[in-house]
């Protein structure tokens, strides 16, 4: 089965290729020679994921999925949430985003947070949603060099290291995106039975 992952983010693409098995041929927007950024104008992760997947499905008539992910921090009333990628500005700088979170959280003791991912799938004209979440805490300083985005400051519940200190196999098993993708893959596998 050929599926478009509606993203230009090579980190996400690599992460998903490690999770999705060989019977699903994953292609990106770059493989379609689509270089424009799809505007995320939704107010929720669900709206943004649906918007991106629907746009590519309608344009290319190929089964497509898109995701949107957000980091929700309790002490920041759920921020950065749907604005996670652009929290510190339109340049989408991971370092600036992390620094803004750490600045806003200086002196705060409640460091509870969660990552959420929503995947929207457009398959043969029908839409499906899959969600994953992982609870954890925001560290006081970045740790580790693996992963991307907020991974160096997010410590998942039950672990003493950050996402950025984990090997990709461990992270993919417990991460928000891993859980959502697992639901997506399980759904796709049921279709091919």
C-alpha cells in the first residue's frame, strides 16, 4: 500500500519509517515534488491534521495521512499546545521554542506536561483519526542530543532520562507519535486481512 505522509519534516518522516513496516510504502510531500508549506490554520491538533491530510488527498487523489503534535504544559495552561512548532516565532526554531518554555517555567514547581499527536487519515475518500499521548515533566535544562523539537526538555513518566537521551527504538515504543502510529498501522493491517 502506498501512503503519503503530508510533511516536509524529515525528522518525523524518519521516525515514522522506523515504526511503519515494509508492507506500507511511505512517501513524503518532497517525493510528490510539493514544496509549499500547508498552512496550519486550525485551532486544535485535530483541525490541523485534518486540514493537511484533506488538502493533499484532494490535490493528488492518493491516500494520505497527516499529523499534528503539541506539547501541553499544565503550569502554562496547556501552552504551547497547537502552537508548539511556532511558540517562539515563525522560524520554528527548536532551540528558541525550548528556551521560551524554560524561561516561562523558571521557579515553577508544577512541571507536569504531555505530548499529544493526532493523525488524520484520508483513505478512499473517508477520514479517520488516531490519537496518542504521553505524560511527563519538563526538565529545568535540556538533556541529550537525540530526537528533535522539545525532546531534550521532556522527561516521560516512569523514566529518569529525557526523550533526547533515549534511543529511537525505546522512544518510538512509548511516544505520543508512536502510540498514534501504532493505532494507524493496526487499522491499516485490519484492512488488508
